[in-house]
C-alpha cells in the first residue's frame, strides 16, 4: 500500500525532473552537450532501485520521504548541471554512494533499535570526528570544517550530526525521568539535580568549542539547536531550551568579542554594503541574485550566475549558495515551493515521531528531522542575510559528498522507524 | 512527548514561514533597490549585448564608443582620462557610474522614446542600437583645465559653466583615471588615498573659506542692510565677538574702509560683524536661495552629487539647526562646518554674472537616435533668482575690484576683465584649500568658473593661475 503510493508520488518528481533538465539544456545548449543529459536518466535509475529495495526490505515505510528527497536531489543536480555539467557527474556519483549507504542501512539496520546499545560508542565517534576536524582540518573561508585525504575532502560535521543525534536519542530516552524531576530553582526556573544537567552543560561546552575552534557559528548553532529540540521533547520542559538559549547567546556574544573571525562574520552580516566589492561581496551578490529572480524567476539556465569565463559570480554557488541560484532562476514561486518541500520533509519526520511508540524512536525521528530543518534554516537564513552567513550545505540540494551521504543515512533511519511503526499497526 | 513534538513542529513552521517572508522581502519589496544598486552588474552584463549609443562632445568628437567582441560590446573611451568622472564607466564587473549610469536607458535604447523608434526601425529593417548623447562639454576647455591642474600635481576640481545657459563647458576632477584600464587598475584605484574615482566637482566637500563671502555680501546688499560704501573700522586686525576672537590674515589691521574694500581685501573682522548683524535666519535664507542645502539638479546620478551646507559627522545638518551668535559670525566668513562643492560655487558665480538669475546646470545638449533623429533636446532653464539684478551688479563691481586691487591680482590680465572672489580655507593637518570663484568677461559675462585646489602649499593665489588659463581657453584668448 505505502509503496504503491510512493510510486505515484514519484510521478510528479519524474515529470519535474525531465522538464527541468530539458529547459536547462534548451537554455544552454551552446555550452553543454547532449551526452550529459544521461545524468538525468541515471538519476531516475537510482531512485527506481531505492524504491524497489524498499518494496522488499521496508514495505511499510513512509511513502513521502523518498520522493521528497528525490525531488530535492533532482532540483540540486539540475542546478549543479546548469552551473557546471562536470560537477553534476560528480554529484551523481555521490548520490550513488549516498543511496548505497541508504540501502545498507535499510538492509542491515532493519532493527535500528539495536543502535540504542551502542550510543556511547556512536557519540564518542561523533565527537572524535569533530575533534579530528579541529586538529587536522583545513580552513576554507576562515572556518575549519574539512578533512583532506589525498584528493578527497570530507566534512565530518555532517556525519557527526547524525551520530550525535543517535547518541542523544538513546541518552535522553534513558534519563528523561530524572531530567523531568526538579529539585531546585535557578533564576526562578525549576531545575533537575545538577548531575543530570551535566550533559546539557557538556553539550553547551561542545557547541561553544565548535564555535571557537572551528570558527563556525552555523555548525555550532545546528548542533546546539538539535540538542535543545531533543531535550525539550524528552523532558517536556521549556526551561531547558530557555536556559540553553541564554547560555548560547552569552557564548555567542563572548565569541563575538574575543574571536576576530566571528566578529568579522557578524560585521559583514550587519552591513555588507560598506565593502560590497570586498568582504561583503558574497552575500551582496547572493542578494542581487535573489532579487533578480523576482516573482517568477529568470527561468532555468537564463539567470546571470556565471561570468563569461564560466566561473560562478557568487563563490561557493554550487554548495552553500545553491539556494541563491534557485531563487534567481525560479523566483519567489519556485524558491517558496522548495522551502515548502523542506517543511513537508520535516512534517513527515515529526509525524513519524508522533506515531512511533517508543521513546528512542520518537527522539531519533525528532532529532533527525529537526536537524534537517535547522540546517535548512541556517543556510537559507545565511544566504538571505537573515542571520550571519555560515558555510553549511542545503540538505539533499547542495553539491557535496559528505552532505549527500549523511542526509541519505538520516533518511534511511527515518524510513526504518516508520516501517516498524506502520508494520506493527498493520499486523 | 507528543505535545512537545507538536509544539516543536509549530516552531519549525514559524521558522520556515520566516524564511518565506524574508525571501519575499528581497524578491518583491527590495527587488527594485537591489537591481539599481551600483554594485549590481547583472543588468550591465545583460545589456552588453546592446550596442550602446555614443557620447559626443560639443563638436561631435567621440568621448565614448564601443568595441565588439563576439556578441558583446565593450565600452571604449577614446579620450582616456579627459572627462572620466563626468562620463563615468560601464563595466560588466564594476557596474556603471556617471552619465553612463544616469543616461543608461537612452544609451541602451530601453527608454520609452527610444524603444518606440527602435520598434519602428525593426519594422523597416534597420539595425537597432542605443541613442547617442551629445554633450555641451568643450574638449578644448576641458583639456586646458585638466592639464593646468595636472601641472600643479594637486588634488582639486574645476567647473566651467556657460553664464547665459547653465551649460557645463568643463568639469575636471584630479587625480583622474583612465576608464579604459578600469579592470586592470581597480584595486589600485580603490586603495589610492587620493581617491581618483571620486568626482570632486560634484561630490567633493570643501570648506569655502572666504569664497563664502559672496553669499554673505549678497545677503548684506540684497536685504538693504548694507551698501557697498557702508563704513567699517578695523584697528586691531582682530575682533572680539561674544568672547571669541576672529582674526584677519596675519592679524593685519585695515583701518577705515568700506564694504567694497572689505570684500576685495577679504577682511574677516568686517564680515564677522556683517554676519552678526544679518543673523542666522537671513544668512541661511540666502544660502538656500543660492541652492545650498539641496542637491544641484544635475544630470549625474543623485548619489554622485552632494548638497552644500553645514555638515556634522559627515551628515548635512538641518538649515534650522540652532546656532549661537559666535557660530553665525564664523559662518559669515565661510567656516563653522560649512562644506560646499565646486559645482555649487560655479552655480553661484553663474547666477551673479547673469544678473541674479541662476540657470539649471546641464551637460546633455541633445539625445539623438542613431539615424540622427533628435529625441530629446537640452533646454536652458532658470532655476532660481536668489538676488535682484541690482545686488548682482553691485557684487560684480566688488568682484572686479578683487581682481584689480585685491586678493585676486593674479587674475589681472590685459586680455580680459575677470571678476571673482578668492578663498583660502585652513584644513587641519594639511595645506589649505585654495578657491577661485568668478566669471569673465566682467562687462558681458560668458563663462563662470569655480576652481578648488587641495593642499595648496603657498598661501593665496595657487588657484588663480589655473583659473586664468582655463578662462582664457574658454574665451578663446
């Protein structure tokens, strides 16, 4: 039943995908050759495979998640193809790896609740990945987010995000009773025993360390946001996110005052126009691109995204700034549709959390969905100058192996949770 | 847990809603502002497929043409740095400035009038391109003025106006730059402390110093408060105004004299008294009548023109801002936070030369479709009449005296009677700014001029020879 609905859901994805590739090709036929259109066909093949796998391995899984992710990926590949057909080939390969991991998780982690037994190991691995990045990472645009192995760069933060979410789901699930019992008050807010607060303080410390050592407000905000959301859901107490918010704001203000790179980023955010050709160039060009889109956009392939040389006008256009390209070519209508897709993705994730019947599954589903939503908010808010800009990918859409692979792993977990719940209800 | 999950989802929906709201803000509300931002080159790039109209000087010499590469047109400026600030540039990376920006719709043929003609041309099978601008700019006067400034090796500006029409005959700002080499030199041009990209003629804010006495005197005569022969006494070379001392240059005392002599010798003590007598309200009223406190209505982009007036912390103050009597006295001699542009001072000289009638300055003589059909013709237009013709005549006589007997003696020549007012404004930490504001020939004024030279090393007169050369060139002498 779910899989037949999924197949129907794939139809509009397929249609949009074909129309999209055709219009990019029509608009830029001078620059790109017809052979590269095969990426489109290859893409369809990959998702047909994923669909068939679910039919066998998780037939009751949510029927909307995979088509939504496919649509986002399709939009991403289409834009990347439009920016640089060569990168679309690489992205297609990463998509293969991502769906490979997706398949592996669906097949080998069908009883994902076993993860609950290894949460400390997974959490430690997540922290280790971040630590390695901080120690051995290379700096790009002042932020230390990348690990290099030969020609391959990975962004361990993307994987850490999933691992730490799993850890938090297990930890908070086992400690939620204790965290909900308050014994004292801090500034009038009822608080649990200090020893149970320790993970909160640790997590705050970790987020803050991320901010100071990786120079990245966005990643730090993302981790802390996931943590607060999960703590709130686990305890049902607003005091945690409130206190956390105060702590984080305090930390951010401190970082602004002591860290030059954080200071610069915030200043560029507050007024990019004073140095529009220098430090403010990227965000100012992003706003020009977005503004140029207007209500309905310039049309796919017709925006002013590249210089004559083929270099993108906005640096990091295919990764962090892919939304600016989409907003220019598809306009307010198309870009709003994209935001709605993310909201639907988030909605399905939260729905899975609500329907599932055990604490670990609920918390895991909430954590993974909130992570996707927050990451979307951080990068979209950044390229639109709503919050200070930070280098982070737009899930499923941006170019980038780590991001694609980690997000398809999240997707697989969400599907497994929904499969288990739905299968139990069906039987 | 489910109720918390629902609340959390509600928060997420709010966040996504916020994103859509911000997106709509940029794409709908701010769309126009973003498109018109001078840093935004997307429109420039798109319009590079259009063959831009030419920009021509007053004898149809080419100031801006095109070079074709593939299906794109690149701008070429055959006269290089001659009128770089006025023409501006049109560059796919750095955007547009100057007339290239303010007249872009005509130059690209996207203005309504041109589009209609282009549509007709398409019907009749003719090729489309942008409309040509013919300027009132005189290349001879312009190059004489530019070389005179460059020979000095100083920063500064010169504006020359046609007294009868307000047409701009020359507009120079130094240092200048070659717009053909903009991309190669961009970083250097921006890093240069002398700000070569700044159009000092319209954007340069300078303390007017004694050249401001033109306005003080105009107010004194026009209100009937003083006459050219009104008597003054100056025994000390300095004067105490409400406990504040205002001095003459080198504290020179001038003894018994009249207003006319005070003007030609630029006696500060006398003008401080005149200012005190006239009061803030009258002075400000005449400043506004001469166009201060508003941007001159000129054909450059609005953000390339500055208004003259009192400034505080880089912002134009309200004309109503309260002043104490000491400040009024200082203002009467051209100090007290006063900042003026060379264009504004040239307009004041033009008005006095033209019997009190200030003409709207303009530089675009005509706009013609590429087959020569005139689609827009520049018309001389009276902007204001700040003073009566009687006051203007009295002022003219006093300005002649400046050149013949006073501080402007360096402009005294057998070839033509020049009239004007000098000014030397102290600048903290650097040499003073030297002004000359005037017109010629005095008996039948043709050209009005304002010259300012920054960091003038010797006192007085450094702007005089530059003004003299320019005026002689303008009158063909």
